[in-house]
C-alpha cells in the first residue's frame, strides 16, 4: 500500500509539472561539491561559541535555522542563524535550475521530494549538530513589549550545539514533561530556551495587538503499520512551535526591511485582503459575533481569539473556514519606494520569506539579495526577473500543495474504503462552481459532496454519507444527509 502511495505521489508530481527526480547534470554537479567551509572572508563573524540550538520536527534532517538569545539590559537579544545555501548552490548551476523549477520541497506521506539533493539539504547545507557551518544571521533586539527595536544582518560561522524536537521541548516549556536529555545535559541551555520563550511570547502578543491572525488548522498525516495505512495523525501546536514561528516571522520582517533600507528589490510573501470578507462576516454572525463590513484584521483576530477561548476543541474548524475564505498566499516582487505589499494574516506590510533556503526557492533568492546588499554589490536579479520568478514560485507552490493534498487524500481513501455506507459529521471547506468539499470531524479526512450540495457554503456543518473512494485518483465522495 505504501508503494501505491509512492507511485501516486510520483505521478502527481509529473502531472503538476514538477520534477520528481534529479537529472544526471544535477548529480554530476553534486559529486563535485566539496565539504568544508572554504575560504572565509573578513566579513564573516565567528559565532561558534554561542549556545545555538535547532528545534524542528522529530524526523527533520534538513535544518535551516538555529536560535539563541541573550539578556541585554531591558532588551532580549535574539539571534537567528539561517543556513548559507547560496555558498553551495550557485545561481545558474544545474542544482539551482532544479530548485528554480520545483521552488519547494514537496512533503508527501509516502515520499519526500527535496528541492535540493539530500547530500546538500541534510548534510552540507544543513545546520547539523556539532558541525561548523556558514550562516546568515538576523540579529534582533526585542523589548519587553515584543517590539523589535533594532535588527541587523551579517554573515557568520556557527555550530549547532543541540538538535532538539518540537514535541519534547514544547511539553517541557508547557510544564507537562521534564526537559529533554540534551537540555538537561548542556549547561545554561534550559535558561536560554526559557529566555527565548519569553521573547517569543512577547513578539506574539505584539503581533496579536496589531491584528495578526492566530489560526489552527488540521493537516492529517498517514500513519503506517508496515506498508498499511492504519491511522491519520494530526500535529498539534505547542510552545516550541510557537517559539520558532514567532522568531521566523520577526526574522522575515527584519530581512524585508533590511532590503528596503538598502534600496534592493525583493520578493515578498503576500496575503491580500480577502475578497470573500462578506462570507467571513456571515460566518462570524453564526457564532453571535459582529465584524465590520470592510476587511479588518484586528476585528477578525479578536473574533478568533474569542472562539479559541470559548470552544478550543472546535477552533480548528473555524480556523479552516477562515483560511479557505482568506484565499491563498502568493509571492510578489517589491521595488524600493513603491509601497510595501500586504500580508493580511500577519497584519504587516513588510514580509519576505528568508528562513528556509534548503526547502524554499524564494528564501534562496532572498539570501542572494541580502548577501549582495551586505557586500555593497548590485542585486543579482533585476526587478523584472524577480517579477517572473515570483509568479513562477506562486504557481509551483500551488502545484506542490496539490501534490501533497492528492497523496493525503489517497491515503485517506485507503483508510476509508472499508467504511463506505457510514455517515459522518463534517464541515464545508470549499464551495464553488468546481465543487463542494467537506472535512469530517472524525476521522479528519476531506472529500467532495456529489449529491445534495445545493445551498452549502464554507463553514457550514453538515451530515454526510460516504459513497465511494478511489485512492488512485485521491477521491472520497459523500452525499449530504438531511
């Protein structure tokens, strides 16, 4: 069964115009990449002595960032180190060509299709524990209110002192488990992580005050018993995930503003004001809440905070409906002085993806722009080139998301096949001329409503009957029960 999902995943990649395999030219070039740091210029700082640590998924091997904090008077100095992927993957190379085509690593339940070969992404350009690595550092000073008062970028050598995992660190920070063994074994690391956590929570509160949306959506992943799909697992948020998310948001904002100050073009991550705001207002009304007639991030944020407080178990359902109505994010080229593009979900106007260059091509583009600005060299891309690349990155990201969704649905179809004829409670997650979609509350699978969908809209609760599954096509079909 896992082999069937792998076949479906590869076919979906090809169908969406993505490359599932590395070409002979890429593999030949990869073989010539040498280990070691190479020549180190005078502009590279030595930060190997800091207590850097990575926090990521339990099974992550492509480590893009490290974090560390220092108390500094009334401020907290927060440092984020980002793997210098550009040092190994040069613009115009075969490796760069593959990354530019796919623009992202594609994570399916059956197989991972990395943007860069594993010898790079999980080794030479990964910030692995105990290894000296080149990095781009975003160095920020955060005050007690969660405002970044100062931020600068520079190149450095770093060493990951502890490879940590979200779930273990999160449970410890939340007080439900003892510290992970590495935290207890490394002097000062526990205090440093708690300092990072306090700074992250302050950053989160500050963003919330400005209307950043605190959403929680459910993305089930297949659990295998041997080769058989036995269950679907949902990854829940925790304090460690929030810590990294908050630091990465701050780092991405700081990076965008750095490029603007240096008069460099950039690629921004954009979520525009929602076209379907009227439906969001209607949805909020079903919960007894009132939102303004025009898009208002602060008002929507306050509604979401209240829904999480009142009904935390069903909050992901509300979040999912809002996410669908907000519309997808996209990439857009930004020219200095033109007026920064908007990220409605984060309530900011300066945001550039920069913190995951091993797995996202826009982050690698940003890294090259930053390094050129630091060296006082002309930008490596023109504004016109960035316009084309931004459109392509949006399209390829959408294709990758569809591949991941196809495989998730194939796995869900395999799991649901024995339950044809049963009825379930669900939430409408999509409604358009292309079809009406519902996600079940338990198990958390999504499928199409093929009968009785008239009048349904995003956010509606509905009872459905499972009619048919087709794992090869990723289809799960329901009919509405009155």
